[in-house]
C-alpha cells in the first residue's frame, strides 16, 4: 500500500534550526527513559502466577514483614523500558568497536541458538552424571581443541573470566612450588605494559609484584628481566602478543631464563586472537595461559560479561589443576569433583560447579564453524586489519612503534596532538559523534596518551576505510584548530560528557525515593 | 568463511597499502621455531547445518530439567523465566556491547546496572550493591577477603551449613592470600555453633540461610556476637527467590550479603554463567570488589550514569586493587533485573509463596513414605531427607522411573559421612503429578 500524499507536503518545507531541543527531553527515536523505580507500580506485575495460600507457620519469626521496595512493570511496559534503554548503547552489531585488548568481534547468532538448546540451557549442574553425558563430551571436545591449538597437555575449564583464569594459573603455580618445597618464592614479575589484572591477581594470591622494564621497541627488557630473576621469583606474567600489540620476539629466551631459575612462565592470553591457528604457546615455553573465550572465541561481551577463562597448563603444572575436570572411560564421561584420590595434588576449587557451560557451547560452536583452517585465517585477517589501520592512519597520527608490523592492534601515542590543546580523551569523544566507539585510551600506561585500536578480523575493508576516513578527517580538524569539535564532544550521543568527579565525590549508587514520594504501602494479606 | 568479510582481492590490496608482500611478513616477529606452516590436527570449517547437527547430537545426550519430575537444587534452581527476558537480553545493543567505559554511548547498560544495584540492595536489605560478581561462590570468597581488608584481621569462620563448593572456593582463594579459614563441621542445623567459634581475631563469620540443607536461620544472634567481637557478619544465600519471603540479611544484622542470582532470570546452563549478588553497608563501600555504577549529570545537567569509585579497581590500582575482577556478569545481571522488574514486589512475594507451598507439599508427600525421614526443620523451597540404602543409590534407582530425585549430599562433600542424605527442592515448576510420582517411586523402592 502506498501512502496517500494528496494534501500533505512530501518534502521538508523549512530549514531546521541546528540546535533544536524537544520539550520533553526525548530526541526523536531516543526516548528520555526514567528508572523502573519511577515508572513501576508497587502493586503491579508482569507475570501471572497461580496464587498459593501462604502457610508460613514453619517459619515463625523468620519471614519478612516490611515491603521490599521492588516496583513491577506489566510486560509491554517492561519491553518498552528495556528496548528504550538498549537504544542508548553502542554495539558491535552497529559499528566497529575498536577497543584494544578487548577483541570486540562479531558474535555469531548460531552460537546463541546452540547455547539455548534445552539439553545445555536447562541442564542442572548437579544432574546425575549419566544424564549429562553430552555436556561432559562437549567439555572434553572443547578441551581437546584448546589443548591442540596451544600445544599444552592440560586445561582447567572452570575459571569464569580472564582475571579468574589468571587467578587459577597463579594458584596452580603456587601449589606446584609448595609441592616442591619452593613455597618461599614470593615474587611475581610483570612488565610495565601489563593489564591491570596481572599485578592485581598476583597481589590477590599473596605475591609481591615487581615490574620488568620495557625496551625502546616495546618489548620485555631481557637484561632487566635477567637481573630480576632471583631465586625468590615464583613466576613471570607476560602478555604475548603484548599490550603494545607487538609479538615478544625473545619469548623463547624469556621462557628459558625463567625456567633456569625455577620460576614458571604465565602468559596472559588476552591477545590470543592474533596468533590462533598459527602459533602454539606450548612451543614458546609457556607453563600456563588463560584463554578469554569471550575474546578469541567470540562469546558475546554482554555489556561487561559473562566471560570464560579456561587455563591451559604445561606438563609441570597439570597435576595441580583445580577440580572439577572431565575424564573419559569405557563407561562414558565422568566428572572429577573433589581434590582427593587421583586428584589429590589439585589446589582446590575456583567456582561452584563446572564453570561457564553456556560460554563453552558458544565457543565450541565458533571453533567448529571456523575449523582449524578458519581459525588460522582469523589470526591472519585480524593482524592484516590492524596493520592496514596502522598504515592508513600513520600519515596523520603518530604510531607508538612505527618500525615493523604490529599484531592484532595498532598503538598510537598523542605526540601528533601536540600544540592542538586536544587530548586523547577529547579525540576519543569526538569519534563518538562520528558513529564509532572510541579505541582503548590511556592504556598501555607505557605510551603517553595511548590510543590502542583493535579492529578484529570481522571488519570488512569498507568498514575499515569508513573508520580510517573518519579518523583522518578528525585528525585534520584537530590540526586545523577546530578545538570545540573535540572539547565539547560528544554533541550527538544520547548524553554529553558525564561528570565522573561528581559521581565519585558523592557516590549515589542506588535509587532512593525523594522525600515527597509516597513509600510503598505494605501489601494486603492474600 | 561466513564470519570473515575480507576477500582475496581485499587482502592483496591491503598488503599493498601496508607495503609488504605476504601475510607471513606481518608475522615476522614470531621466532622461526614457533611458526607453524601446517594446519593443526583438528577438523576443518563447517557450515551452520553441520555445526548444528553435531551440537544437537550432544545436547540430545543430556536430560534437561524440564524433561520430567525434577528435584535438584543445592545452589542452582529450576525456575520459569518469562520469554521477554531472553528476548531483551539478545538485543544487539545489550548482547554485543562491552563494559560501559564510554558512558555517553552506554547509558542503556549503565542505567540497567543502576537498577540492578538498587534491586539487589532492596532484596538484601543493605545500602549498596555492586554491579555483579561471577557467581555466588566467588562472591563469597570475595566477601571474606573484603572483611579482611575492613577489619585487618586474618581469620574467618565458615558455618558447617555453607554450601561445600562455596566453602571450597573460599578456602582456596582466602588461604592463598594468607587467611586462616575455619570451616566448622558439617551439620544440618549448624548455625548456632558459629557463635562459639568467634574470637577477638575473627575477621568475619559466614553463614548461609537457607543453608545447604535448606535450613532457614535468623542470624541476628550470630551477628550480635560477631559485632561484639569486632567481626563482620557475612550472609550467603543461594536461592534468591527466598528473598521474597524471608527476612533480609540486612534486617538480621549482615554487614555483607552475598547471593547467587541464578534463580531470577538466568537459566541452569550446567553451572554457568550465573550472576553473583554482592551488597554491603555503605560505610564499607570503598573496600568493595567489582564494578559500581553511580548517578551523575552530563554537561547539560541531565541525569546519567557512570562506572564510579574505580580507584578500587585493578585497571587503576593494579596490585593495590580490592580485587582482580574485571569482566563480571553483566548480561546475567540484565536478565536478573528484567525478570525482577516483571515480577515486582507482588510477583516476587507470590513466587516465593508458591515455592514454599510446593516444598511443603513435597515434604508432606515424602514424609508419608515409610523409612524416609525429613531432616530439615524449617525450610524455604529445599530440604534434606534421609533415604535408607543411600541417597546416590536412590537417585540412580529413581532415574529408572524417569525421576531426578535430587542431589545426594555426598556429591557435594563425599567426606562428610552423610551418604544417606538427599537434598530435594521444589519450585513453581514442580507439579502435583511430579510430587506424586516421586513419592510413589520412592515408596516402591524403600518398601
């Protein structure tokens, strides 16, 4: 059906003022959406439950008397509320999301579909083992892929995220040292460019942290490492490719030196996407490495999680892995759930139950889809895309390490902004107005005003060009003195720049009723 | 390959722009010894149909909880999740966004987190809550570590009613940090024993209610004893629906409340991903682990939300951070918040009432089976029964009748000597027919 256009104008009639404000706070399709506590009814609900006669006579004195303070919404209201909120988010499905070190790649929907098969999604973690054979087989097959791709003999699947994997790795190392009478080792060495989780994890398990210096070309300073590798060192934690987006050329020597003093080599596998299918950490002398399934293997980031951080382990560390793990035998698959008997050396338990099964299914669907050939292509295209961005932007921005290729991410410093009065933050905020999520800013700490761009392999050349064109245009604007474009940015986002100082000075972490708001009345007895 | 947009022509052109001859030139920094020219010994790529076929075959080897009468609980519960929840969490803008580090284009996620924090604070009866932990068990360990920071003491007392996995996780992590963890002997109604274990050196006591055997406890007296000794009271809850009926941890004197939020909005998923709820008194907020979302204003004075107090966190404080946690459980927190918004006060109270009623009905049915003894005196939706001949054996036998009878306690703690104790749970998904079939089958077995 065509729309009748008789009697109404079919073209814009007047020029629209540039700074137009609505009367309601809405901005066209973007609604000004209140909190559920301001919208919901204290006696409203979006579920139909068959009422039960409440007989809490067994629970005298144990039941809640006062109202909880939870508003409810009907189903259409709830749908609208959350859809309206969703529209205020940037997303990988919307545009390139070049957060360095985060690997924001496409999240295939096949993975979502598979994770929702009732055999996985509706499986209780303590269901009898005979009723969970498919789940255990999946974990076993996933483990096989992870071990094969890393040339490591064992894997602990249960850690729930990258940092949790680091914790698992260091606890394994600690247990191994203790078993060998080396419990006195107190020190973990971490490069200055490391993710914050590395030193935080080392401290969390009671180690002291010392930093390893970095060379001019962005790698571990071998001389400094060698000097710091004392008999006190329990482990080194090195990210490879590192957070400057560079491969540690001396990685094999790093491993050799570390092992020579009886320490273990922990590799932060956050950047595994750059080498998957092409380089196996086991060939580099690594003893333990976590793999962020939510990065390399595309399980969605979900606004900050959930993730999954399985840890692959060397022969030396394998006996100390935490419970549980899967074993296969003639009667099918079993789950070793206690650190007793054959698992007595295991250091304990990282989580209740088995870990992030929902993420295992998604990651495994992704691995099967790509296959060994596709995964190799993943690394190659991720590295190609990053180098292409680096090549295109190097004319206007200053690469932190101009010589030689980068791996999966391109790192720039802010020297090219000198004299413009524009900071890395300003530049990042201006990218928002151009439709892109900013890159990782001010990380790694070793590069001044760092801008770390990781495009991933799932970007087309067209999207990369669109992105590079936008950044080049912005760079020209910055150098041309168009300062307001940056200082006031973003102008076109759902909100302008937010006052983070105010948020931290007077923390308001929950909604509380205004004094004038009527408090919820106690519910009438059913 | 369907997930890779670059064509061979693109690749060639891009290599030209970069100024190298081949992709191998970009991997030149990899030591020669570590370069793998050949493909690994794994299957090659597969289409959607083939992948689906393989995974469906694996899924078909599992028996979903919804396939028949099902009574497992013990830290994860089968509940109905409204269809709306799963629809919304699959929206691209929620599913495929990152941690909200750029608040101007992440207000959707941030406002949800603010709503989540407020809901969790209300449920637990405490003043502030964080933006989620991985799950309840890791939250429990983090709470103990936090108590150490607040009190500067190194000893913790875990009740014998704490879920054995939670106790194991806490012991593993807190022990590594140098804490001295005392886990009291496992017993069904064990909470009162906690008071006697408190000393002037105790940093915190950890009590679960309802506990792993389903026992509901008013921890007020324990909290008083803890506070008198300068220790913190940590209350753990594994069944979040119980907040709809029972006194909140805050009401009973908890300083920190930790809970598994899986029951609200999140499926069973064989153990994860779940969502840890973590709340505390406001005065301890700067010692909290994890992300916090706070209210502020933008440059035009409009209300907005940001991640805040991040000087506690690893990306700023590094080795001095309160925790190493980074990625948390954002999407599960969203599911939790949507489900709880749909329930509202009335829905949650109704849901809790139904759960309790179903469990009482199950209790009455099992109590009538000769030889079966109900061990839990006061419960919400889960309790322990003694089954003659062993709980694991009973579960195995009843599987033959198509019934998943519950969790043998020995599965959680084989050393406790409670081989005849079976943990059973009922929820709103449990039908009268399920209960009748369970009692009937058990009767057939114990007779």
